[in-house]
């Protein structure tokens, strides 16, 4: 793994990219870089600037705030986008709990990418809305 | 006689290094510096690695300035010389500058090869050339697992296997009809493309190197891949097509001889003497068809890791890079390390989307030196000397490093100058280390100084300070002349360091 074609096939199975056709998926696959983190490594660091936008291809990662695990991310989940959209450091550590294979886009690419692919932006908004709803349920 | 000409016969060595490109040479030099016995083997006939063949059009993308604001033998000069290997001896420093031909500060390929051969010769880096690594296995030895490296000359046994074999195995896409294309690695003499319609698959540097080099020969050039091309000028980093290859973009904008298409390639078909390339545009899905006389796949290279995946070495990405720790050790098969351009497999923090320069000599030469020191400490029990730093010199030391240290300038947000603080407040210089290790692998109080880019053109120093387990980041201001030794920088850094220094003894 993974040629651009294989990567596009993988992305096709993720909700966020579900509305894209095959040539668009190939193009989107080329906008990201593939990267892998061994188990135990931190990908995002709470409070440190300059994070990226990551989508998990394989593996799991914990979301840790002040050392306490608050959630687990899986294949198809994404992270880092909030800190880029708000231009603020991440509020949590993201720590690989298995070998974690991701694609990553630098912060400068995120706004043009979302504007060029409004269906992805909509799907991201849906996912954020779900996260907000679940957080509100948890609080109430 | 044979022992002199062909050192390192098959046998048992503490470390076996495979490769004689810049990565292998630098690692061998650094291992010797650390006092670690090792063998170096290479399938090639001489030093230089990929620079014995590429870049195809014979001019590098990395430069060396013969005239710079620092002496050629100084550490500071390395910032202006992307191509020479690192050494302590002044007669081994900055070798590339004397080998330039005066026409460009980008060395020619033969000049780079000469630079590396000269280093190997003058530094007396012994290599057993003409020895091909073929297979690898593990066996239990008296001191734990060891690796058995089967070669064309026989078997080598070692505790540590260090691979510096480059990312040099041509990679072709799986497009139907791709056998009608040839790879960048098989590009012929440029004059043989005279009058031909050239179709280039891929919009990385190699694709645009071909488009630039073939422009005077080809009757038309099409450069195509699904995603739009980025230039380094747009990304304000080394990501994207480098400035030296932007001419085809201008030709494309002017509609003169070059077409740059964003499309996926559906198939290649032979039609008479020509090759028909069927495409689907990625912006609107429309189908297109281009006729060409030659199709060249500038689709990159993979890591020639032989049978290491069967041994359990996990790999990733189109280049099949190994999954590694911040010290470039396979995360799945401990004891196998990687040097040279493969060290790009450890991504570091990628702050603001800016990757490290470990894929190029000016980045990975420092990784090799750090790797040798890491092996000395972690495998061979050779303790490092961490000199004491007087607290009242710390601010100046860190700002001097931020202004001039070549490691920090070439490996931004990847390597850091690390000063630790012991319980009694004693400050010690831990040297240059991977930033990811300083932040995640070390637990002691420390300051890690880096230089970083924000991806928008800004370059500035950043100090990471850990005190009592709490980590904080302190970005210092940009400075137009890039010398951060100003009163304002001193004040800000001193304030940030205040807590770290709070328990340090006075004076």
C-alpha cells in the first residue's frame, strides 16, 4: 500500500468522500500525503501550534486531554481540522494506540480543499454536528 | 591485496551498513567517529549512490554557494552548502565548492559524484563494492537476535543492520497499457526524442525535469496527473515543483508547446506508430484523448527493501518507506535502522504542513550523525559527553544556534538543540536531537531550540520548554535579517526560560 489508485479506493469507502466520483477521488488522493506512526507515538500535541488535518486509513488513536483518554478514533475518522479552522493549537493529544496509517494535509491546503469540494465540507460539518450532539448528550 | 581493495569479507560485525551513497558514507564516517566497528557493503562499483546515474539531465536541485558569509570549513557554512558531507577534519569539510564548474551553484551530477567520491577517498571510508545484498534473516545469537545478511559474496552477521539503499527502485502505475510507457529511469539521450510528441505521467520534480530538458527536442509535451501541480514558490517550502523547473508552467500558460493536464489516465493503446492516451479530467469528468510518440512515467521510486517486509518490517505509502521511530529504527523489527534518503520515513512534527528535508542530502546528513550517536548510546553502551552549560550563557547559546546552526536551518521543526536541566539545576548540552524525541521520548526538564516556518513565508525560532512534566511552546518573533540575537529576542527568551532556570545555581 498504497498507490494513488489504492488510496482513492480506500477514500471511496469513507463517509466524508462518499459524494466524489472516481477521477475526483484520484485528484483528492494526490492532495494528501500518506504517513504512518508507530504505536505510542503522538501525532497531535495538546497546546502546540502548527498541526495538520489527518484522516485515518488504518489503526486506532486515542484522544487524550491532560493525559486522560477521552475517546478513540478509528479508520475513516479525521482529526486536526478544528485547530486549523480556528487557527488555534489542538486541545488534545492524539496518540497512536496501534500502528496508525493516515493521510495528512498541511493547514494551508485545508481551506482551498474544502472550498473546492463542498460535498466534503458538508460531510465534515455533519460529522462535527454529531460530535457536538454527543458532547451535549454527555453533559446533560 | 584483496583485503585492501575489497575490505570487509563476509563474517560477523557489530553493524553492517548497506549502501555507498551519501547516506551510507555519512553513517560510516559517523560510526567510526563514535568508535563503532562496522562493515559497509554496496552493490555499486564506487561511491555516490543514485548520483552515479541521476538526475537524468545532469544538474542537481540542491545548491552549494562557493562564496558565503561563513568560512568553508566552519559549521555555519553548511547552511550554504547542501551537498557536502559532514566531517570534523577541516580538510574534509565543504568539498563540493571546489568541484563546481563556475556555470551554476547547482552542481552538475558528475560534480556531485566527484564530491562524494572525494569524501569517501579522503575520509578513507572503506566499502566492499560489488557486493549485492540479496536476502535477510534473523537468528538467535549468544547476545540476542542478530541479522544474517546474505550477499553475492557470502553471509554477514550483525547485531545492527543499517540500510542506506536510497529510494531508487522505479515505480510504475497499474494503468492498462502501461507497458507501452517507459520509466524516467530509462529515459534515453535527449536527442533521440527529437521531433516527438512526449506524454509525461506525473507532476513531481522528475516530470518537470523531463519537460524542461526535453523542451528543445520534443515537438510537443503533455504533463499529466490527476492532481494539480504545486510549485515550491506557492507552498513557500521545498514541497512542490522546484523553481528550477517552472519554465514548462510558463510555456503552458502561454499555450506554447507544453500542456499541463489534471486528469486520470484510463489506458494506453498502441495505434499504428503512435500511443493513444485516454484520459478523464478530474475537474469535470470529461473524457480526453491525447496521441503521443513516447510516454514516460515520471511516477517516482520505491524503497528497495528486498525481503525485509517478509521479516516483518512494516512499510507505507507509494514509496514503500519503512515505518520507523524518531531515531529511524524499524518500529516492527528492532535492530534494523535506516539512513540516507530513507530517513524521510520518520516524519517529525510537520509543523504548519512543512515536511523535513530528510529526503535530501542537506537534511539526512545530520540524521546520519545523530543515528550513529544514538547507536553508540543505546546499543553499544558508549556514554555521551553532555557538557555543562552555565545558566548565564544559555540565552545567548540558544539564540546563536537559532541564528546559525545548520542542523536547525536545514531540518526545521525536525531537529533541535536540546539543553537538559537536572534536579539540582545543572544545565547540560544534549546536542542536536530529533525534536519528536525531545518532546515525546525524554522526560527530564529541558529546552529544545528549533527554527520553524509557518508555511506563509515566516521563519522564526521556537523554544520548547518542559518543566515538571508540563510542556510549553514559545515562538519568538520573525526578524527580517534572520539574525535572532537581538535585545527583544533575548528578553523574550529569558522570560520564557525563567521557570526552567529558577532552580539553577546562580552564576
